[in-house]
């Protein structure tokens, strides 16, 4: 598995619109080829971290054009440019696997 982690900061007062747009893009996010899991985290300082887990490095790279289109839909909410890093997933456990 392969992970993409993107960080950015929201503009002041953009939190509610971010939630609305993020939730409205759910189907498009789930349609990304090779995407297995994703989580959006937000700190009190309006920093957002989105972690996407793909089944392979190839699917993560292949999804980037569509990912960039999704980021463009929320770019007006960002106080800074998003920074993206990629990681090999060396371990992935979830309690939901045993439920």
C-alpha cells in the first residue's frame, strides 16, 4: 500500500464551507482508482491533513490528475499552497478488521 499525505491551512472563517465541500465531494473521492481509505484531520489552528491510502504506488500516481481536480474545487478556501508527500505504508491495522 501507498499513502499520500496532503497538508494545508484554511483561510479564516472557511471551516464550515470546507466541511460542506468535502462532504459534497465524497462520491468523487471514493471513485479515485486504487483508493482504499482516506481520512481528513483538522487542528484547532485550521491546519488540515488529508491521508489517502492507495493499493499501490502506481494507483496513487495514476489518481493524481483527478486528485488535483478535487483540490482545485477547494483552492479558494486554502490560506496556503497544499504540500503533498508520499509514503510506503509499512503497517496498516484497523479495529474494523476484527469486528
